[in-house]
C-alpha cells in the first residue's frame, strides 16, 4: 500500500497487484492512469478465477474417528456387491491405503466383511443381516400379525390380544367404530392381564371365574371341551355375574417354534360361543399369521383343523 501511495507498483518478482514479473534490477514502475487500470483488471481476474476454482473443486471428505471410517467402509461395500480391493476402498473414501487395510482387517476379524480367496476383494458378510433379523424378531411378528388381527376384530367385533412372551409384551385390540380399531400395548408381561391375574394366584384365592381354552394342536380345535381350564370359585354363577372366557392359539415361525399367541376374550354368562365355535376362527387366524412368518404345517389336518 505504501508503494502504491508513493506511485510505485513495485519491482523484483510479482508486483502487488498481480501484474507481470519484472527483473530484479528493473527501475521502479510509475503508477499512471493507464497502467493502474491494466494491473487492477489483472488482479481482479486472478481473484475471480481463484474464487470459481475454489467453489467448483470438491472438498476432500473429512476423516473422522475409527468408528466413522468403519461405518463408511460398510456403507461403501453395501453399494458394491461384487466387492472392492483395498486400494479401491482407499481411493473411494480418500483414505491412506494403510488406514483402509487396517479398518478392513478389523471388520473381517469381527465377521462384518469377508475376503474372496481368489480376487482378494472385500464384501459385506451376512452378519449385519442376522443382527437385523434378531432385532426385528418382535417387529416382524407385529408387521405380519397386525393387519390380520385388525381385520378379524372388525369382522367379529371381538376383543383380541397378541402376546409375545420373549419381548414381555401384550397388545390389545378392540373395535371402536365401523372401520376403526383401538390398540394398547402393555410391556413387562408375558401373558394377558386376565391370564396373569388368574394363573398367578392359587385357585383357592381366585375370586373371579375364568374359562380358558388354550389351543395347542388340532385336537383341541375338534374337541374344545376337553381342553378348557376353568378357574375361580366352584359352583354356579351368582345372579347377574359373568364369566371371563378366553381362547388363544399359538403363532409359530419358520423354525416351528412358538413365538407368540393370539387370542380373544369376552365376558358372558356362559362359555358359548367363544369356547365352543368361535375358537376355530382364532385358530385359523393364528395359522395365517404363522404362514406369513414362514411356518409350514406338518400335516394337512393341522392346517385345516
């Protein structure tokens, strides 16, 4: 700035406004109206091109922690099913080859990626998929069961429940309108509240009457009277009193293991029709949910009981 005020552009090397270089021994260049405009335009052009170049050049991804790098590698491999070499991963993520090799080594040791013996390429293993299935076990059951249970509630106007013992969760569904169903989920229970109330106390201490038809196989469907468990005080019901009637059937997955139960319950003076005829609808509902989970009935009789 002092040189500009003194009328000198400068000498020796690049001048301060971006003009052409002059020799070291060249005399100072006087600032005139003509060369001032010329050198100012050169400086403006250089700065403008520098701004455009900086804006258009993609910035290099910021490398974070080791966890960030590992997740970046997993996300990258998920988009390339045929696998990638160490150098491919390093190039794609702007990592040193040594860092990419180290991250891939840890992921391989933990079972999240595998390396092809012939090509040496890395690809994702099925460990993440297995973890997802374990985490979504209950969610998968809800996903397949809820539409069917909702439809059953609307058709029969029954109060239904979906119990998942492994998750300690029971969901109740009941009709609230022509095409509306309410739902409430209770956590920390392996069975419906009425079952816990009756089966959790000694029979002598029970003050209410419960008729429980717990279906386990097709023989119970054909002869329900032999499978009904009656709890509560013996004798006839007092006048105006009601009995709680409950029917439930097992939900099985592709391993044939029971993963939950779906059932219906109602208050009434007798056990009909829920424990005498309507139990077939509950059994069929549980079978349809099981089929959605990959369960294959072992015999045609079991499928059509």
